[in-house]
């Protein structure tokens, strides 16, 4: 950024600054006239005689009066002759105005005379000022915190704050936006309306002036026209919104509101004490103290304490500061893992500083939503979060994480991340809370510059806070129930004497007393014992003695067992007794209320009131709640889910009709039949696996059992439902889990599941994009003997009259993995078979989930040339790669980070790399002829052909090798080539003739795809699956796919049969889309 500096002699000069080195400065906002001083004028010293020079001098002198030596003026601080600098400036301008200490608006059409003599005349001139009609002044009004208006004579008229009402009436911009509220609070449509009455000299600028308002960036293309500029702007906004939508798992602001509501509201007197502690004040005021850890036992009010800290920070921090927070909840599987914590924090950060989304979009553009959900999501999110923390533009930030002990998945990773990153930036401060757990304390001990606030060591303050809370709740209860003085005092004394400094105990007793008749209150008080466990036991005893004991225990058992909180409607699918009242919302809510105070209900979601409530039921009351064990509850949920899905699922359940409708076009119906089924659709397999050893479950897994019956009748309808729920990838994982079960006595079920696995894996992409393609493309291009195709053939639309010629059975190709932008040269499986690694001449190494085919981000970048060979270490923890940049590099298989240093020494292309069996050494081969000794049977030199000589010891002279990607390996028993070669790692070699010699590799087309083949079907088959992403429309009457010759060669896979060397006449396709014509 280039600023003007006001010298002591009254002159000014240009100075350049970078990132955090930028000092405080003022900016000038004005309307451009004919004679403006340019950057070139200042450089040449020729601008002093121009009319615009007086505005610059005014800005300099006013800034000096306000104690600012630096100031910025758009006319002369940007070199507009440099198109790259101009583009960067326009994309940064909103941020520059936002960062300014003062913004001076110079209004040449408002005179001092009208200001001093006639208030009505002054206001009329102010309202009519040309400044309010210009496009660029919109961001100059909204972005700065302090905006002051000056008339033609350089006298102050007022500020954005003092003139707020007039500005609101002139511009129509909401007052909250003028006051500095986050612009993300306002819809896209509303923000677009702010620019409509304004004009710009250059038509494209009307769109470009909104870049900061929407906090997006894009290249400038002057001459493209206003319509195209707005179109590109809208596309960038759509990308932003899609990225933010995929990132959002739960809005922590809504979680905070829900938690406060469940706990009876936030009482200021119950948390204000913490603000006065020396630990908190040192954390807040000392720049070196960046981490505050608040710890205490269950029920001591840690969560409400953090809610209060959040509220106080929102009041006290600068409008430019950012506050992001997350509430971990062990009872909700969506928000009880480390990745979810980072997603929630980043979501609020981006909401408040949208430009930070660029750190996500770099990866989201390639991976989409799977970036946040696949097996490598923690790595991706931790890298994104780290890059955000290191961003020089990141404003002062507060990060708050509550209940780290309730982070069930990868808590140790999250703790290590916090320890490492808490000191990465002096502009970021952290507050975390947890129970007094040794493993948490051990890890946090390594954090530097931390403060620790132990609630047990602040017993006096906590006790006083609980006392305040007791008085508030007893007064609230007395008012609600109409207690007389005697009852009021008795309730207060009982709460005070038994609370034991525990907020949760007071809240639970309050909830119970609300349901006690007023005349019974005194008698019932004695039944509420001190201590959480005794209170929980009393609540459970009441339930067991009630008329609805069985129903309540069923509900508690289910809520204790499910993998995430379930909705009221989902309970009706899982709990048989509730089926008949599925449409009676009030009765359902009342039944949940019968479960004492163990459960809470907010926005139709049932969850435990506190983690300690679930802990009590699972550890100390399981005999009452789970008399037949957890397996029995799992089986009940599984079987009820089967029944509910069987009764509801059907073809085209949303009535879409058109098979070409994409998932983005689907509108949820008012009476959504999937609302009650969502949990069942996503978790029935998990519950089945948890109870698979039970006798009744073994029956369910027989060929005549419940699972086979469901899949045989409803499998395709279930897949459609998963697509509508945007959960097809989860479906792939579920089917893979079923495939791992033992079906020795159930051959039909085993065969169906195996076929279903191939069907879903092959068609995942198209079914995700268009739900009804499950019945069109997926079925039409399934092999003729596919069990799924034969079972659901009746679902193929009747307008598809002619089917393409297809293979009889599934071929060896399992999946095609696409993502490389160049030729794939090498692939390898991890030792556990869960990952695939690939190298390419696009200079990257990529990792893939072998089960779903999804790429695991990030791509491993570091090589400067083609990656020729890749391999996993025996323990699967490292990846090694060789390249034609003459280096060997190692990578952490989990994080994707390069392990330095790079291994250098070769002077030519590295052709092969491998680990030793113990993983302690790496061997590499190269075209620099440095192979240490001849090998008896070499599988080396990817890209060179090594032959075994008669004696079996000497490699063929490398001069005869073509620098191709074919590998010819000779058997030690037979020097002739192998009879069936599947080589070229990423290229397809077909057998020639009757099929003993591999086809010359020169006939192979370069491929960017990685093909996974089944080991059960090693020979090539007669049909192919290609053309990923092409659309086939029926012609005329409409069924014949267009010829596969139209396919792009880089994506086509042709496999020739040994018996028939000619290509098949019709090509199948994984992602064809059928669109009905007419």
C-alpha cells in the first residue's frame, strides 16, 4: 500500500508499506473532477497547480490536526498506468478504507454559508450532494469506522454517526450497516439494491465497486460491458455462498442460543466475577498471554461462563475485531469431533471477514463438500485454519472453544493443534474450557504464554455466583407458581444449602419444581437431595414409578444409543409407541417432558440436558434403562428403521418426474416424507453392526431375513433417498461395511451386497448430481447380469426403448479416479489397502480413499518435474516419490506434509523408488546410471525396460530402452514376456491377437485417470465404461446413446477381449445423463 507522508515543512511525499507495517492513516473520499492530481504528477512534481491539489492539501492538514502523519488519496496513491497494480488496488480498496483511522468526505457542492446561516438550506444541499450518487463512494461510506463530512470551505459538517438518520434516508442503507455491522447479515439482493441508484463513469465500475461490499475478488476486464461484469460478480458470489454452505456444519451462534435457552437463560451476575479475576485480566490486557484455560468439575457453570465472556467481548471489542467460538457436545456426533470444531470456528471467521474464504476456496474448488467430510478432512481443515491464522490481513481475533472434554473424536489432535497454534499470531487470543482431566492438562502444559483459571481455586467467587443464580431462579419460580412467603423462603433455603456450588443442580431442581403442584412444594422439597448423582437417581426413580415408565425408559434408552441427537419426527420412526401420534407435535413434546429433566427439546431436537446426565444413565443406571443390554437397543433401532423405510420409501419420492433434475434444483416438499426417515436412512447399518452377534440379528442376515428382503425391494429407493439427503458417499461407506460382514450361510445376500457395492461405487457421481439417474443411467449401463439391474429392471423408464450393448458381468474396473491434470505414471496401495497414492507428470503426488474413490487433500506438491514413481512405507506412515527433477521426496501419509530434506544426489531422471522391508532405508534408480548392482529380477526403472538375461543377472543396456511408461517384467522361469500384461500404471494395454503378447505400448493413449481393477476378474472384458461427465440425450423416440467416439481421448478407457480384438460396438458410461425429450 502506498501512502502520503505529511512532512514537518508542510509538504508531503509518497511512502510504500507492506502488510502489518502499515501505520495509522486517514483517507480522502471525494468525487473526481477534471483536474485531479495523479501518481505521475506527484512523481514529477507537476501537480501543484491542478485544482485537485487543494483537496489533497486539505486531507493532509486535517490528518495532521487529528494526529495522523499518513493519509491516502485514490487519485495519486495508485499508479493507474500499471494495470496489475490498478486491479490489485480495486480488489483491496474496501479493506484499505476499513483499515483507515479517519475518512474525510469532501463535499464541494455543500457551502459553509448554508451550513452557518440556514439549517434547512444546509440539509437540502447535503441531501442533494453528488457524492451520494457515485458508485465508488458506497464502499467509502460503509467501510470506514469513522467518517467525517466537510463542506467546500473545509469546515466539518458532521460525522456518519451524527448524520446517521439523514444518510439512512438519502441512501436507503440500514443503520446497522452504517454502524459497522457485518455485511454478511444482509442478503445479496439488499446489497445489490444499494448500488442501483448510483452511477460510475466507466460502466464496468458499477459492478467492480461492489467487490468490497461482497468481499469477493476477481480480475478486472474493462471493455467487457456492465452486464458481463455483473454476471462474473454474481458467479463469484455464488462460489462464495456455495463454499460457505458446504463449510457450515452447525452455526455456533445458534448453538449458543440453544444452550442458553436449555439452561434457563444467561444471568449476568453468575459470570461477571470472572471478568474481575487477575487471570482473565492478564489474558485480556497482556499481549504475551494468548491462551486462557478455564477448568472445573461437571455442573460448575463453565459453559455459561464462556457464554458470558462471549457477550462481554462482543460489547467491549473494537468493531473491526473478530470473535469466533464453538461449543463441543459429546451427545451430538456432528459437533463432537476435532474437525467440526475447526469448521465451526472458520465458519464464524469467514462470516465476519469474508475475504478469508480464499484460504478455503483454493481446495474447495477441486474437492467440493468432501473437503470437509472425507477421511482427510482434519488435515485439510487444520491447514486451512493455520493459513488463516498466518494471513496478514486477519484482524484482531478472539477464539473460544467450550467443553474440550466433550470432543470425542481426535481430541488429542485438537489439543496439540491449539498448543502449537496458540502463539502463532500476536493478534489472536484463545479461551478454552474443559473438565479437570489429566490427559487435557498434560497436553496443555506444553503451551507457552498460557493462563489457567481453576474454578475449584476460585470457590468463593463460584459460590457467590451460584448464590446469585439461586436467588434468581427461586424468585422466578415463586412468581410463576404464586408461592406465599413461607414457601418462597423454604425453596430458597433448600436451594442455597444443597446446591454445593453447582449451577446444574439448581437448574435441574428448578425444572422439577415447576411440575410440582404449589400445595405439594414443601413436602417435595426434601426429596431433592444434594449432589448431581443423587438428584439424577431421584429423577430416575420418579420415572420408574410413573404410569409411563416403560415409554420413558424406551426413549431414554434410544437417546442414549443414537449417534446424534434425533428430532421429534425421527423418534416416531424408531420408537414403536410413538408411531400413532407422529403428526401430533404437542403430544410428542409432552412425552419427552415425561422423562424428568434428563432430556431437553429445542427446535424439535431431543438431546440430553447435560453430558453428566448421559454419563449417569450409562454408568450408574444402565440396568434400569438397558435391562437387556445395549445390543438390544441397537437391534430395536435397526429393525424399526427397516420397517419405517419399507413403509415410506418409493420411487421418485419427491415427485420430481424429470430424470435430468439436478440435486441443486430439488425443492424440499412441505410435507417431506424423508423428515422422519433421515436418521434411519443414514445409521441403520451402524446399528446392525453393533448387534450382529445376537441370534435374532443372525436371522436378519439370512437369505430369507430382514436385510435381504429390504435390499431386494427397496435398495434403489434407499439410494435415491440418500441422494436427496446429499449423503450418497455415506451410503457407499455403509454398503462397504455390509460387505465386510460374514455371509457364509447367506449366498444370495452376499451376492446382492457385492453387486450393490459395484453398482453404487460405479455410479456414485451421477446419482449425487441427479437423484433420478439411479433409475436411468445407473440401471441402463449396469451389466446385463447385474443383480441390481435385474431386480429393478422394471424401474427403467419406458421411453428408453433400445438399450446399448453391454458386458454380461461387472468387469475388473472398480473405479476411475480423476484429478490429475497430466499423465499418471505410477500408483501404489497403502499396506492396509485403505489408500491409493499416485504420481503424475503434472508434478504432483495425490492420495485417494480406496473405498469411495474420493481424493484426499491436499495434493502433495514440491517436485518441479514429472513424478515417475511412488511407494508407501511398510507401516503406511510415509510416502516416497521420485521425479525427473532428479530428487526423491518423502511425505507424511496422514498430513500430506513434505518431510525435509529432499533426497538429492541423482543427476538424471529418477525412475523408481522403494522402501526396505523394515522401512528404514529407501532405494532409488535413475537414468544417471547409478544403480549400485544388477538385480536378478528387476521391477525397477519405471519408464525404462529391464530384461533378465539368460544367466539372469544383467539388466539390458539402458540405451535400448524407450523413455516410455511401459513395464515389461520377465519371469525368472521364462525369459519371454508374460502372457497378459496390465501395465502402464494409468495406461491401458490390451492383448493382441489371441492374447499372449502385450500390445506395443505405443498404442496406449495417455490417460489422466487411475483405474482400480478387481483381482477376481483379471482378464479384460468386452465392454467399456468411459466418458465420465458426458451427457447422452435420446434421439427421436429416444434411447440409443451417441457413439463413444465423441469422447475425449484422455478420459476414455477401452478394454479389448482376448477372444475379440475389435472394440465393442457400444460404450457404457458411468455418468451419462438421460434427459427425456418432448
